[in-house]
């Protein structure tokens, strides 16, 4: 079953299994997401579900942005972040409904996408993890880019050479993470490992595109979740 939801990264923590193993987890405030629009193949050329996350005041939106929420009713809360998710079966959703974090269960494998933390203009050591030069006092070249290529032929710098430049602030996807705990009453999802982005960054949580493998953290029968 395909699942997807918008959320906000709150930070990292750790939980313990019954055997005492510590698991580093990322805490995500996932949903609730309001379904704003259902796009169909006949009307739009493709099928998708547009959802909104994060309340916002009306005076911070323009008229075209507010117009997207008319079908939800006059008293429906306006949403700051909008995102379309493509499902194979979009007919099971309806405008005005909600997608909540309890659609996921413990043990699900998910892909999480977000905007990585921006580091500004950086050198090759930080951006590409290249080696430093000699650190002795006689060396005057410690963290430079190094050799740029051959001298006489081709007498130019080839494309895709790893050079200094803008690092971070780009879309990053981490695949095949495991959901280890869910708090439906607080709209929280805990996934094992780290995810891209700073604290309070907006992330997309979707069912993984990889083949689901046996759980890495929860192998004991007491920790298995019953799938609906």
C-alpha cells in the first residue's frame, strides 16, 4: 500500500529496545495533512493528490493561493505548505479529508526527502571530502583544490571537475529508513537514523521504492506490528 505525508523535522533522540539496544532516531511531526485537491487523468493529464500542511493566516496569502482552499469550506484552515503525491489509486481519497501519521505502522520502510542544510561557498575539502595538502610549516598549500588536470593535453579543465562552490541547500532523499515508533495522539513518527534538513525543516515521508527487507532493529516477536 502506497503511503505519503508531509511533516516537519523536530530533531534527533534515541530509544531503547527490550534487549537494551540504543537506536538513534529522528523525530518528525507528520501531519495531519488536509487533502486540498484530487487531480485526475481526464481533467489534468495525470492523477495525484494535493495535500496541505502547517496552518497560516489569511493575510499572508494572496487571492490565488487562498482560492485553492475554497472547496474545503469557509471555515477550513489555510495551509502554508502544499505538495502533490502520486498514487496508483487516487480514488480512495476525497477533498476535505485528512492524512494522518497513523497511516504508517511500526516496521514500515520509508523514503524521506527534504532540503539539506545550506553551508554557503565551501572548498573542496568540505564539499567533496578531498585530502588536504602537507600540514608542515614549509607548505603554503593546505586546503587547496590540487591538480586540475593534464598540462599540454587537453590544456583545459575538464567538465565535472570537483571544485569549490555552493554546498548544501539542495533536495536530498534518504532511502529505506525504518519506522520504529509512532505517537498518533501527538502526530509524531520516529524513524531510525538521520534525515536531511535542519530542525523545523519540511520533509516528505513516502513508502520506499526499494524492496522491503526484514527489520533491522526489531527481530523479536514482541516488537512486530500488526498490519491493517
